[in-house]
């Protein structure tokens, strides 16, 4: 089936682009897997043939992989490989942007090589996800960060890449923090006053929203009930303060009137393929990606309700072999094609980090930097 699918397209870029024409959340899981599996096997062939290091890894770890079929049979590599190797599947001359993952001081970071088609595809993919919560009109945007994070436009950190990607859905961009990462209460009040009565968009990484909007400005709360707040990043530091998703939402609602709050799970290794929180409080893969939960010892796929290590797949990356990656996160699929939400497919949650895994989330990395200062 994979060879038949690839025969329908002249290039893997055309194959990947075709998934962006599908309903983002309106495809049943069995239909979704029937389309994703052969496409991902074709992408494995593409990357194995064009990235020698990746080809050797897959050949050693998955002998006979070319005869495999089904979503669960798609070879995967550990996310740490992007820290140890520069993995590219296009000529170096085609690379126009390099992304780096979040990392604490002294730790290694992933380096993700993007050509223009991959970057453009990931931008389109992000738009298809975000329009489900923001609509199509660009909103006045408050960013819980400092503009200094965007200094190097050619080599973005994961935090910078996340901000730039989401800026496309906002206008009148306002940064809450100054160059020393201190919140500016006057700037926030000016923003809220200027856009009173308008639908606004607030974005920040989870710990930074908690630290700089909720805690630092708790004494001078404003009415931001017209806002949709999108946040992402690790929860480890908040868990140490006994703050979970429910408490996070409660404080935002009581302190600022913000009731439309959406968390999303994503990583620099698959920028654009984000998993957004639905009305059921769970995370949902889009049509062009999925998640598989694997047993931490046997690596077999776990059934619904059983915890394991998260593998993420996406048809978006064609310039680097990030289409099937084993993360360092633990999660569980709670439902498939549930009637509790309009989002078909899998519904999952992240429950923590693999023991002794590096601190990777943008929020957790920033929190550790604050602690060390």
C-alpha cells in the first residue's frame, strides 16, 4: 500500500502537503491510520535514503523494516538522537533555518534543520490547528515573554520558534516582560485598556504565565475576560508548587476572568504538529500526526488507559527525519473517537517525564534558569 500511495505523488513534499487538505479533527481513527501508516513508511524510505546516519540507525534497529505495515510498525528513533547528530535529509545548501530545543545551561540541545518547504508546511499545519480556537481573524496579542528572545532569526530556540509561529495569529503584538524579564504592569494595563471589548489572544509558556502574569501581577489584576489564553511547556516546576491544570485554570478565571484556556503539547523536533487541548481537557492529535503509547520495557503499543512512553508521528518533516520520534514523556490514551468532544481520533494526556530524563520543556527550562539566578 505504501508504494501505491507514493505512486500518487511525484515527491514526498507533495505527499506531506496532501494531509493539510484534510479535516484537522474530523477523521475517525481507523480511517486516519489507514492514510497515515503508508505515508509514514514512505517517509521512512525517503529519510533512510537521504540521511546516512538515520539510514544506518533504522537498518540496525529495525532489520526488515521495509516489509512492515501499519502505524505501529513505523520505525522510531529516540528524541535524544537530535542532540547527538545533525540529521538532515536535504542538501546543506537547502537549509535556511535551524531550530534548537530548550535546554538548561551546559546541556546539549537538539538541532533541527529546516528547508523552506518543511517550514512552510509546518506553518500551515499550525494554522489549521489554531483556527479551531482562535478563529480566522487576527487578534490583539499579549505575549508573556520578552522581545529579546527573538534576537537571532536564523537560529531559534524552541521558545523563540513557538512565539514566532503563534505571532501569525495576532496583531499589535505586546510583550509583557522587559529585556530583564520583569513584568511591566503599566504595559499590561495599557494593552487591556486599548483593546477593551475586543477578542484578544494571550500566549505564554506555562511557568512564565504562572510566574509573571498570575503571581507577579496578582495585586493588580485586570479584566481579561475577552481573552483566549494558549500556553505550553513543562509542568514540573508548577507541580512542585502543587499547581495542576485545574488550579492553573481556576486562578486565571478568578484573578483575570480568563476562562478560555488551552494547553498544547509540542516539541521543536516536530514544530507545527502540536496537540491542542479540547473541551474534554485532553490533548488531540491533528490529521497529519498521531501519538502512540509504548510499554517502557517491551516497546509494544499500550492499550487505551495504560500508561507508557509517548511516540509522536507526523507527516510534516521532509528535510529531517523527525516523522517518528520516541519522546522522553509518559502519557496515556484515554479515549478514541469519543462522543465527549468534537475531535475524532485519539484523546490523550501527558502524565510526566521518563525518570532521569533531561529537563526539556520550555517552561521547566526557564524555571530552572530563574532558580539558578
